[in-house]
């Protein structure tokens, strides 16, 4: 695992976008695993800027990590009313790049048959040849995607109940501003499993801000544990790059193999 520490969120986002763009230039039909949340927003803005300068997304295939269960994109609603990750991806990235709609895969939060959906999501990833580059954040409770503490490290795509901390974090980050109460916000999500994520050929994890410092240190340097599912990165066999801003890196005790740059 290579850990790269950048000065701030903007520098973290720029480097993350460069790595994604490099992957797409090397393999125009790359299968990219996308993440949601506040962390990758800057990365996606940078990718949009690169697209305006010619970066071609027309052949990429996208698989999103997760979606809230019980909601789906409803274009008749504003973003404030519709907090689906599907909508997030369109509004933060897909509407501004030339990705083909048929190449976008996001779990359908409105599915009537979640078991079947989870199975076919896994099959679709396999049929696409597997994920070439998986983008990941890390939750305040150490989750990757919505693999909450206690999730098995070989878990597959499934429905997961959100932890109290994730409910608190996402309420503060998204739902509160939308006027949706914590009780009303979705309490379940469809998520790729840790086992699914570990099959990606390459992993790019990003985290910023002092709020993430302790959990980042736990995930990268603490014991591998299903109580911090992002610690599975230590089991990962492929190429893993972790880009942190200085605040998120501030609790790391070892900076071995670390490239520090502005
Ligand atoms: P955040 O979420 O980017 O909104 O902090 C990260 C995550 O839950 O993976």
C-alpha cells in the first residue's frame, strides 16, 4: 500500500483525479468503481474539468459502491428532497461527462427483490471483467461503502443496516440540510461487500479532514478487524494507493513508504 499525503483537500482531489484519468487513458474501456459522500466531490469536479479538456469517458463502465434502500432517483424532486446516491452521481459527475447511460450501474434502491438485485450486481461486475480501479472513501465508523462494523471481511453485495454513527454522520452531512429527520432518513442500504471490493484490480482510497484522522490510523495501522471494515485494505493483494490530506494523516504513527508533497 502506498500512502501519499497532500497538503489539503484540493491537492488530494487533484491527485486522485489524475490517477483515475491515467487509468482511463491507459484503458479507455476501464471498469471504474465509484464512491459517494462528501470526500470524492472535489475529485469529481477535477474529472469534469479534465473532460472539458478532452478526457474521454465514452467507453468506461461504472459500478457504484452502494445506494440507500428504499429510495431511488426521482427527477421530479429537487436534490434537497431526493438524497439518492444515483442522483448524487448524476449531479456531481455523470451529467457533466460523456459516460453512456447504459454503462452506469448503481444498485436500485427501489428494488422489490433485493436478493436478486444483489446477485445480479455481482454477476454484472464479473461480466464486465471485474473492477479495474475502485475509488473508496472511509466512513467515520471505518466503513468501506456501507460495510458497517461487524460486516464480514468476505461479504458480498447485500442489504446492510446503517450503524448509528453512519446515521449521525450522513444526517449531519446531507439530510439535515434537506429538512429530512434522522428518523425518516433511510436506515438500510444496498452495498457491495468487502469481498467484492477486495476483488478490484486496483484500489484508490481518499480521506480528508481531522475528523477522519483517528479512523484512518486505525484502518491503516491498527489490527485488521471487521469492526473497522476499511482495515481490509491491509489484506488487499493488488495495488492500493491511499491519498490523505495532512489533517487526515495526522494520527498515522508510521510514514514509511510515504511521499509527502504539496
Ligand atoms: P464522507 O463519507 O465522504 O461523506 O465522509 C465517506 C464514506 O462514508 O465512505
